[in-house]
C-alpha cells in the first residue's frame, strides 16, 4: 500500500511540474508585475496615471487581450507589441470603463508599411500605409505596421501614434460611418459646431498655418484621427496652440493626464 501511495504521489508531482504556468491574460505570457514594468517603460499615458488608474488600465489591457487576437504576418510579435496594441485601444476610451470594441475581433501586424492591396514586400509599389481598419473580407480586422506601432510609443514628442489613430477610426465607425463625427461621443446638437471646427482645422492645414500633421487635411475622418493623436500625445501643447480643438476633444474623451 505504501509503495502504491508513493508511486501515485510521484505521478501527481510529475504532472504538476510538467504543467506550464498559466499566463496572466490570454495571448500574453507576462505576469501582472511584468505588464506594469513594460507599460511604465514604454507607455507614457500609463506612467502618468495614479496608482488606482494604473491598476484599472492593466485590467482593461487584459480584458482587451482576452477578446481580440493579435497575429504577426511574417513578423515576430512580442508580448510588448501586444501591450502596445492594447494600450492604443484603451487610451482613447480610458474614461469609458464599460467600453467594448464590438467592431473588432483581430489585429494583424505587418513588418512595415504596406499598399492598398496589403502588399508589404520590398518590391511592392506604393507601400505608404501604416495602418488601416479592414472591410469586406477583413471586416472586424485591423492591420498595423509593427514598425509604426512601436515608433508611436517610442517617440514621445512627435504628436503621432499610428495605433491610437486606427482605434479612433474604430470609435468613429461605431455608428456605421467613419466620417469624423463619432455619434457615440458627440451629442447631436454639437455635431454642426464640431464640423465647423474640423473644416477650420483642415483649412489651416491646407494653408500651411497649422502644426497638425498634413494628413489631417485629407478628409474629415482623417482630421479627427490625426488631431486625436495630437490630443493624447501632446495635450498641453494642443491646449496652448488649439484651445477650441482641445476643448472639443476634452468633451469627447475626457482630459488626459498632464505632460
């Protein structure tokens, strides 16, 4: 009997030691403390939050990674890359605790820029796109250049962040139209004043009298996304240089932490 019990204990111990450690969230192998360290080192928005909000941010990150798959296309995706994608999603909607991206199921990460046919090899022509929200066969998918994703968080002074840009398009499109007027954020009576602000902002870009990135002058939806990058990356600078725009974005998203 004793030998049987010892053998049984040995088998149980074998399977316990053999079992891999359960990750803190689906699709990521980092513990909560490792997630915290990675965010502190790489995501300025997170670093500026108070301790309570940092805990909430991490929980939102984990929920997002449980809901959305992130996959590389001919590129290795690290846990940090997944954290950067999730941070891009959470930053714009951090002041909306119950927010859920019902129009997203997956994010594809490409090695670098790609073209409208999703070609990314060096011999492909017109590789100018760093991010896009999918449609048709790519419905509920987002495609991001992993290089642009990383640059958006490593450069903290350029007012640009590709990940945030594309997630703002998703927010804009929740009403069925990516048109620069996010109905989920703007009450109907403020839509016309907001469109006037967009038109003025685009005119300033066209007249080369604005520090908002020129791509914001393409159309209303791109202005909304580009200006949103500015708001989250350099809120104090926007408040000083574009007070009316800052006021509008503050009413949409809530005030980000001071720089």
